[in-house]
C-alpha cells in the first residue's frame, strides 16, 4: 500500500445508486452481486465494469484482488484510497466485493474523485480548461 492519506473519506452510500443497490443485495442475497445492475452502477459511478477490470488486469495489479474474498480485507485498502465502504453501523457493505476493483482502478489509474459523481467539482472541465490555457500560452510564445 502506498503512503497516500486522504483528507476525507467519502461514504460510498452517499454516491447515487449505492444505497439502493446495497438494499437489493441485503434483500435478495449475494446473487445480486452478479446482476447487470452491478455493472450498470459500476459504469455510472466508476466508469468501468468488473469485467473491464479483469481485461485490464494484465496491465495493472490490484491491491483489492485478495479482498474480493472477504469484504473486511477490502476496507483498509479502500480507506487508503479515500472511500468508505461501511454501512451506518460501521460494518462493510455487502456489495463491497462487487465494487472494490472498479473503485481502486478508477482512483489509481483514471484520477477519479467522488466530487465528479456528486457534482461538487467538474474535474474534467478544469483539466481541459488548464490544458487549453497551456496550449494557448505555448502558441503565443
């Protein structure tokens, strides 16, 4: 694990769709973890599906890979990335194993932040704006 210490832990349950998905898993069991709703939510929030992380696995290693066996192992890894995958009682979410790889990939390799999903900050627009300003400044030299 790297020495990255986030300033704030973002509760995954506060991201759009997660509380509803967690409720489905609680009501209908772990079979929901393999449902297409998982991949839909994963793509909406993290930008890629579980299957896509498997395809990208040869290029990247995942700390959370072993955590797929036990959600309790995933919690410290995800905390280190700045995401809180705990419920209201501080227990790991039942859906933690279904999303730990996608969350790790999105944060480490795509510079994903919860602010983008929560609408608090448009990181891509800021990046594009800075790139455009840099390009214009270089042209005027």
